[in-house]
C-alpha cells in the first residue's frame, strides 16, 4: 500500500488554512501557496517522478483528488466572501454605465431663444424689465387711461399692501423704462414673463411670456415695421409663409396693426387649426404714439419708431401645432420630449 502521509499532511494543512482565512485577498494567497504554478501541489507532482514507477498512477490520482477538493473548497469560500460583501462594494467594470436621462430645453424657452436669435441677427439688442411693476409704467406712461378695463382688479394682479404696484400685464413697460434712461436711437427686444387674472383653460394661463420690440430712429417708417416683422415671420415659420397686416387699436401706438401669418397646415385654404380663416394672428404692432414719447422725454418731432408685442406661447403653439396652452405647464415628459 502506497504511503500518502506527506500528501495527507499537505491536504489537512491546506483545508485548515482555507477554512480559517477571512478575506478574499487572504484566500488568493492560499491559492498561490497550494495550487499556484509554483505551489506545493506542483512540487509534489514534480517529485512524483522520483517514486517507483508502479506507484505513480496512484500518486497521480491522489494528488488530482486533493487538487480538485482544494479548488472546490476555495470556490465555495470565495463565493461566501462575495455574497457577504455589500453590493455597492463590488465594482464590475464590464457593466454598462447607469442611464443618465438628458434634460431638454422647454419649448417656450426654445422659441424664445429663436426669437432672440432672429432679432439679434437684425441688429436688435435685448433689454429686461421687472416683473413687479407700477401702474405708471404698466398703464399710465403707455397712454392706457385710468378707466381702461385692463386696470380693473379682476384683470390684473395688484400687490397687496403696495399702492399702485402690480404684476406686469405685458412687456410694453420695458419700452418706457429704456426710453426714460437712454437717448434715442433704440433697437431692442424685451422678453419676459407677464401676468393676468385669467382662469386657466386651453387658451389662457395667468402666467405667460411675451417679447416686446422697439425701433426708434430719425426716419423709421411703417415700411420698416412691415419689413422687419415680415422677415421675422419668414425666419420663424419658413420662407413660404405669407403675412398680412390688419388695422387695429392699441393705446400706445398710432396707427396700430395686427399681423397675421398664413396657416402652415392648410397653406391658407382654411382648416380647423385656423378656424377656417386661412390666417393666424401672431402679434400686435404700430408706430409709437407721441404721447408715449412725451412721457419718456423723447422729442417726437425728431424721432419716430415702431413697437410690437407677441406672445411666445402663441408662437410656439402655431409653430408646433399645439392646441392646449396647459401642456406647457403640466411637465408631462411625453409632451416635453418631443421638442
Ligand atoms: N402689449 C400688447 C398686449 O399685451 C401687445 C402689443 C401690441 C405691444 C402692440 C406693442 C404693440 O408694442 O405695438 O396685448
């Protein structure tokens, strides 16, 4: 009977080392020591050549049995270490990175940026005014009379405790603020938020955005107004769009007009999107009323100019054929992801 004492001692020692070890690193050292390429088992395998030839098969079988036993035992221990480890401690470089959802620019902001870019390219600057205004800037200086319905409590948010103070109902007061401070000529737009006491429905929100525009110089005419706004419409809605100007009334412009664009859906033939008119109103405009100039200390004999104002949500609705204003504020990703 062949004597495997030496093998058995090695086996016993290895099993005890494996059972005692307390970390994956320690286990790896044990693996190298016993079954690594220069480990103890390898030595025993090499020494086998010195033993009598007829013993060799039995020795080989025994060493292989020990090797398998140690390997299995180490695998088992290894998996215990891994499963006792906290999930976040395991770094697996083969996993794909966690999904990062990219945000998108809100459609109102997107259209606002486009409007700004178009006017900047025509040489307009950008001016800002406060959201909280006084009655003077929001109404009086713009030639909106004391008894105008827009001044009523049910149309405007007045700031409690502050006399004559309100949330601006349009961006037109920025015209006055700029003209008061600087001498003409002027060529700027004024984007921003506006507020009105409207009940929320598909076409009304109490908070919305407008872009105001003002161009004043020594000989600015209604032809300049038409040229600038027609070019704006083409850049915004595509080169095929048609524009038309209808006479209108605003207290701060004389004469006043509203600009329509041809309906992009039916191309002017008439469809539900344009209420079968073929045209869609997009902005109000006109030549600045001398009364407004006089409030700002601008000499209307020397300077003339035009002003315009448009609702950004409305432009976005026309551009993207959106039929309900409320979509802009509901934060529904199915809607927002489309832009
Ligand atoms: N402020 C007007 C409004 O909120 C819009 C407007 C119309 C502005 C004509 C203008 C203009 O500058 O000339 O309805």
